[in-house]
């Protein structure tokens, strides 16, 4: 599976997927061209099977919409799409209170409910606001993943990531300024 930034030629396939979106389908995909929005598509064997639209806000990245082809669900595509848009700012989203499948999905990948907005949707339904505070795309050092591992601050975590790619733990240890460890 590949995940790439969408171009205009991806839009027909995104709109086709959109037909089975629960709730209000996306009529006009022009927002993907806004400078503060990014649309990514996932493909397997050339076929588009998912998308995620992100709004880059000053303090967070907000998932506007995401969708996986009903025939390709529960195989890790949704999680991969979210992982793809993680950065060093929190990730947020709003989801319909009735969309228990999506709420379970977001809970299982690390989001927590942060607020409830009554009457958020046009039909009067409320929204669950969900947040992933620490969405940094790094290894889980100091989070119990490794016994005796040093606790690494967010600043230090950033050093582990070079152009979005993780360095090996060995490389990381060699380059880490150990005196700055707390
Ligand atoms: C929500 C959605 C994007 C999930 O995509 P997906 O590719 O099926 O999710 P994944 O396969 O990556 O699942 C990741 C985890 O979430 C869990 N999960 C996914 N869908 C779930 C569901 N409906 N109920 C319970 N858990 C679910 C998976 O079991 C998996 O857990 P695991 O890692 O412990 O095995 C997909 O169901 C979808 O497109 N729904 C319709 C559109 C929608 O509601 N979008 C969200 C609102 S914007």
C-alpha cells in the first residue's frame, strides 16, 4: 500500500469512495487545494482505497474527514492514514456521536474524547471532539516500551526524526547529547 499527497487526478476516485460516507457526503472537494489543507490517498495495486483530509491549524492538525473503502476496512489502512499525518502537534477531530465504529477506531489508535458539542451537525446530532495530544511520529522511548530507557523530552524526540524518517535506536544513541538528558 502507498500513501501519497492527492493531486487533481485522484479526485474522481475520492468522490467515488465518498458515496458510501456515513453522514453528509463531500460535494465539493475544492478544500483540498487550500494552502492550509492536505489530502492524502492510500492505494493498493493502483486502486484508491482510502483518504484523509487534514486542516493545519496554528496549534494542531485537525482531521476534517477520513474514509476507507468498505471492502478494505479492518486491515490497517485507517491507522496507516492517521500515522501518515502525525507530526509534532496534537491531532484533533470531530465525529458524530452515533458513529460508534469510527469512535471505537479512534479510541483504539490513541485518541481520547476531549469535549462534546451538542447540536454540532445540521440534523441536530452532537459531535465528540477527540484529541491525540502526543502525535509525534517517534519511537516510544521512555513510555514503558523499554525498561531502563532514558526519558526523552519532546525536543529530544524531534532529533530522532530526520525528514519524517526514524533513525535507528543505535544512531539515535550515538548522536544524542546525553548530558542534556534529565
Ligand atoms: C473509521 C475507518 C476510517 C477505520 O478504517 P479501517 O481501515 O477499517 O481501520 P483499521 O483497520 O486501521 O483499524 C485500526 C484499529 O481500529 C479498530 N477498528 C476499526 N474499525 C472499527 C470498528 N468499526 N469498530 C471497532 N474497532 C474498529 C480495528 O479493529 C483496529 O484495532 P487493532 O489495531 O487493535 O486491531 C473506516 O471504518 C471508515 O472509513 N468508516 C466510514 C467513514 C468514517 O466514519 N470516517 C470517520 C469519520 S470522519
